[in-house]
C-alpha cells in the first residue's frame, strides 16, 4: 500500500472537511478576445460528449474547445456541492454546449468515504460520471450522515484487508442503496470497491496532481492551466467571459 493510499484511508473526516472551500487562488488575469460559438457535429450536442483524459478526469464538451475548465473537487465538500447546485446547469447549457468551453471534473480525495464515493461514480459508464457526481453533491448531507453517525463502524472497516475496506465502508454509509436507485447495481459497485488497484490509482492521482499543480483545497478551478480566483459560479462566470466565452 502506498503512503498516499494510507493517508486517504486514514484521514479523519474533520481533516477532510478542513480541506474544503479554500481552493480559490489568484494567479493573474485570464483574458482573451471574444470567441464565436463552435457547432457540434450534426445531430449531437457538445454537452453529451464525454472524454476520459490522460489526467484521469472526465471531460464534457468539445475536446478542442479553446477554453478548457478543470475543476478539482471532493464529493464530500460542501462548497463543491454548492457550485454543482448553482453552476453546473448554466455552465453546461450556456458555455459547454456553445463549443467554446470544455469542462473536466477531477477527484480530490478527502478521506476514505470520499475515496469510496469517487470509486463508485467511476463504476458505471463514462457518461454517468458527472451525473452521478452531481447526484452525490445534490444529496450530500443524506449521503454523509450515516458516516458521521457511525464512526466506530467506519474505523472497523478500515482495519479489514484492503480488498474489503471500501466494500464494508459503503455498507456503513448506505451507499449501495443510494447508487442502486441511480442505476448502479450493488454487485457492480462491490466489484469496483474491491479493486484495490483502481482505488489506489484514484488516491495516488489526487495526491500527485495536488503536488504538481498546487491544488490546496476544493473546489479549485483551472482555466487553460491557470488557477482561477473563484470557488463559486458567481465568481467563475465572469472569468470565463473575460477569457472569451462571450
């Protein structure tokens, strides 16, 4: 087990929440000329096009969009949930669907329950990753309450063999019923959660990219590789417009 994975499995929930909401980091003005809309191929919409990137993120929209937005988010982060509630629909409908902007979501892992959720949203088809993530954000309190209320059982799950830890943690959290209601069968979810190589990769990528890209909290937004001084939709939209999405 890597040092990164040990931390991801051992990090207390209080520490996980402390990592949320501090992602805005101004690194200079992002500005550009107005960009014309780019039509999607006939009979399609950009919002329906999903690409798994070489950074292990899930991107929707025009793969060649001139404005590329990346969000580093934790599924357990309330500020990320607020962005999903307020920003995802206008971001996708008005910006991604124009072909000017692509949006990529990358997981930041804030503890073992977060790792279990990140593993489960990746367990279905690629096209389901962002919708399932949005469902977790929209029901975040419901999803996390059993974890908060059953800390002894959570700790016991983390003492099991690696291939059993997240399987049991998802039982404690009631995650199977939540995802089954959204199209992911319990059998499929259990198989994904028992795949130690897969969930180790998620945790390792989270730490590696945090170090390399200076991701200090969630949500953190990058626009064409530059940190954006925003962690809400109200702050991000004007930056997109100044970058040329207007």
